[in-house]
C-alpha cells in the first residue's frame, strides 16, 4: 500500500516532496520551492503524517532513495535527496536547470 501510494505520487514532469509539517527542514524546503514559478499542479507537498501508514511510507522511501528521513524531494522520477541537497542545487544554479528540463516552470 505504501509503495503504491508513493509511486502514484512520483510522476515525470512533476516535483513531489514528501514531508512532515513539524519538520523544520521540510518547512525550509517548502519555502524554497514555493517561491518558484511552477506551472499549476506540478508542485506537490505530500504530508505523510496525514496517512495511516507513515512508517511504511518512510520504509519504502528508504528502499527507494537510501534515506528514511523527510523531506524527500523528487524532480520527475529522480530523488535529489533532502533539504540540504535542494539548497546545494539552488546555490549552484542546477535546480532551475533541472526544473526547466522537466517543463515544470512557467
């Protein structure tokens, strides 16, 4: 069930971030991405605490990405990692390049 839930969210051309609302790194990730000009519907924050299987989702994210922690940021089908990875991509200019490549920006 967790695998189907996660795989159903991750789509080409879309940015999906798995979060917990109380996590400060999740909030920072949301802040960074929310400032960018995404096309309607191509940025989604998924609160895994709103589900009944939070632990199973984190277990599957670990299988998929090598880390159980949130946030887990997917640009298209690729997981770029967490908040510090997003910040690094933003600082070196690669974030905008990757987002343009998948057609997520206006």
